[in-house]
């Protein structure tokens, strides 16, 4: 049976800062500094070749992509794509289960909710 799934509104960094500030009691300026610090640390560490694991959340890694010949979808022309590196994120099992339960219940689920 197919559910009617309406696409949720995307949250922006400002929305996340607002939510975290409300939940922690920090000011929005302090919270924005923390969020910015987290993001820049993740980017910096991945750039240096480190992986990042956050238990219960997921892991950030960098994957090496081999060089290949691709096709431009507009023109059909073949293009050479050199070796490159892409950041990836793999969700933890707990994270996936919490999101799945929340979506099935039609509301956000919290960790440990049965």
C-alpha cells in the first residue's frame, strides 16, 4: 500500500541554529558559532583525509573515484572525468530506525521511542 507522502520543508542552517538555541538555552550567536565550528571542522578533517564517526548519528568519509569516460546528457558527447574525491555520509543504524519510526508515526521520533 502506498502512503501519501508530502515532502517536508527543508531546514536551513538558520533554522537549525534556532532549534539548538531553544533546546540548549545558548544565544543564537553562540549557537551559530558552535554550528559553524562543527561544519568547518568536518570539512577540514575530511580535506586532510580523516574519517569522522559520531556514534548514533553516522560517519563521514572521503571516497576516491576512479577516472572514467562519461557522457554529456545534453550533447551526448563523451567527456573524460579525472580521478577525484567525494565526501560521503553513512547514517548509523540507530539514526535510520529513529527516522523510519518517526515517518511511520507521522511525527518525529526520539531516540529510544518504541
